[in-house]
């Protein structure tokens, strides 16, 4: 019976992560009017950055999370500036933007 609280906590943590990703998808869709599939990849890069910073450099968890969030934000900005903005200037359809986000 002692495993039940751990299962509940793990479920809450997983649901929180899924909720944050879903809110990010919703925010991006409402702002740009296309479904950006690269959002999930940028979130995964952030997770891998935390893993890399903590395992390779031996950083504490919170500074690694802050650096990974900044890195993911920079990556998202670079994707918008160098991939999506030129396509939007050329009046690309939403299907082209969706393929570009793959």
C-alpha cells in the first residue's frame, strides 16, 4: 500500500508536464495560427540540456534548469527568426509552415 502515494505523485508530475506542453501548443497556435510541431522538440531539447548540464558539468538542478530554459527560449527565437518568419513574409500557407515545423 505504500506505493500508492508515489504513484499519485508521479501522475501529478506527468500531468503537470503534459499540461505545460499543451498550454504552450495552445499559446503558439493562438498567436501564429498554425500548429507548430517543433514546440515539442524544443521542450525535449530543454530536458536534454538539463540532463547534460547536471551529468556532464555536475551543476545543481536549479541553475541547470534556468540555463536550459534560456537555451530553449533562444532556440525557439532562432527557429522563428530563421525558419518561420521568412516563410510568413513569402505568404506561405499553413501547410508549408506545418511541414517546416517537422
